């Protein structure tokens, strides 16, 4: 295994992590922004108010995007195991 293969493997792993986390982070960001706008307009300055909507939204995103996330990680793992013989030499 040479340095280029290690770098490519690391790049694929980081890209897969980014793809897997993007839906939850994006929805969490949008819900946080909506709660912040709500807090600013109503002048309710409670710090814990944002946590429950974010948790519910991220859980819903996991449920909605779960099958797609599973297929992405299965494809990555399949490619990793298929190329396992090239890592040993």
C-alpha cells in the first residue's frame, strides 16, 4: 500500500462522513435558525428553548434519510472490502 492509496482512502472516508452527516446538520441548522428568529421576534431569551426542536428535527431527519444513509455506508463498505486485497500488498 503506497501513500497515494492511503490518501485516497482517507479522502473517500472523509467524503462519506460529510455526506452522511450533511442532512442532519443542515436540518439542525435550519431549525436552529427558525428558533432564533422566533426568540428574537418574541423576545424570549431562554437558552434551552432551542434544544428540543433541534433534537426532534434531527431524529426525524434520521428516520427520513435512514435508508439512504444506510445505502451510502453499505456502498462505501462494499467498495472497501472489494479493494481489500490491494491494501495488503
